C-alpha cells in the first residue's frame, strides 16, 4: 500500500507541513524508518534523531524550526500514529458468524446475530452472548454468563459461571475471569475453603491482558469499571473495584476488597494491600508497595505521583533513594565523630 502524504494527513487528522505528494508505504520507529516510512515523535529525548532519521515523514507536535522535510503536526501525535497504524495495517476481517462443529454448546444458550464460536469452545447452560462477539479457539464460558456485543475473546480465555461482561471487551489469550478468590479460614484441622459465590463484572470497553486473572467476589461483585486497561500477568483479587479509565502495567497485584480510583496509572509490579481505598488520578511508579492511601501528595505536571515502599510523594522517594548510596560514607563520618569524643 502506497499513500500520498496529503491523504494520510486527512485520514489521521493532522496538519501537513511539507510535500503533499510524498509517497509513503510503511510505518516504522524513528531510528529504524526507511525512505518510504512514516514515523512518530512523542518523547523529547528522541528529538535529536530528527536530523538523522531516514523517514519519509514524521508525526509530531511541533516541527523543527527551519527544518526541511515532511511532517504531520498533531496536538496528540501518539493518537495520530495509532490512526496511521490502522491505515497501513487494517484489522483482519472477523471470522464468519456461526458455531464451529467441534464446539460444545449447552442448553438455553442465546447467541445473537453475528456471533462466532471457534473450534473447541465450551459454552455451558444459560449463557447469553451479544451481537457480533467473537470467541476464538478453546474459549470456556461457564453457566449463566452474560456477554455483551462486539467483544473479542482470544484463545483459551475462561469466563467462569455467572460473570457479566459488557460491550466491546477484549480479553487476550489465557486470561481467567471469575476464578475463585483466595478465601481460607484457619482452624484446628487446617484451612477450610470459604466458598466464593460472587461474580466478576467487566464494564464496557475493558481490555484484559494475556494470563491476567480476576477473582470472583466472596459474596457480591469484583468490578472492573468502564474503559479500564489491564496488561498481561495481573492479579485482581476478590471484591476489588477498579475505577473507570484506570490502566495497569504487567505484574500488578491488587489484594482483596481494595478500591482503586478512576483515571489512575499503576506501573509494572506495583503491589497494593487489601481493604484500602485509593484516590482518583493516582500515578504509582513501578515496583511500588501501597499499604495505605497516599495523602498530601502535591501534583507534579498535573499528576499526583507516588513511588517506593511504602509509597510516598515521588519527590521524597527520589531524595531518599539518592541518599541511600551515601549511607556508608555517613556511617564512617559518624564513627569518626564518636571516636573524637
């Protein structure tokens, strides 16, 4: 596919600076782009490479002063680049509607128009699946599950009994929705299993990464609110509630009965203790440990950012981390002062 720069600008909603007839046939990174590729710049640290990139055109927020070349200028260059990717790599057509002969479908199952059930899927009794939803190979859907419209479940996804899935939900390979919560009561004869009889609710436009697990509630609901994006290998425990439009990177763990605020960002390997309630709009640095709701955190560039274990305002955490390397020297000075007494 080869497209004129003027046409690309129109498609991605950007202002064109440069040659409208420049021909572009691919998409690549700033450092790897060839003479027929479009690339993008969002991180200021890479701006120095504008002078040496071989790209035919660059998507960015501000073109270089006096620089020659072709640029797509956008107030949101990352979003514009996403549109460029969609232009050059359109999504493959969905599989044909229908139920594969190898699938097992129970009684009283309702499949709306355009539903596609792939090879080896198992759908238990009483399930309802909305219009246009796609189940790839070997998806398991437990009894009485309700699934909305235009969802996509990749191979080996498990949706356990009674769970409720909204519209346009995407779940990657191997994820488990509604596994039993970690509930055990200690006793004289060991640990007794506490029945986990609640459900999981995923609201509209949620994305769940590969091999992520979301436990069902003990009695009520574990809730993932609208627009939440979860990376791979995340653990959400029973009775957790995640606020809308929150995003989590890989290997985050949220303990039971915790509420995570809306419009928050959790870096990789963040751990959150149970039975706490976090504020909206919190940004948590990677590998941080949250044992209580961080308070009195002043915004940095409009965001309330915390880090460390226990987590504290990011500025304080960085000062503490920087001081740790000086501890051996400080100990020597203290000993020397004590010897002089």
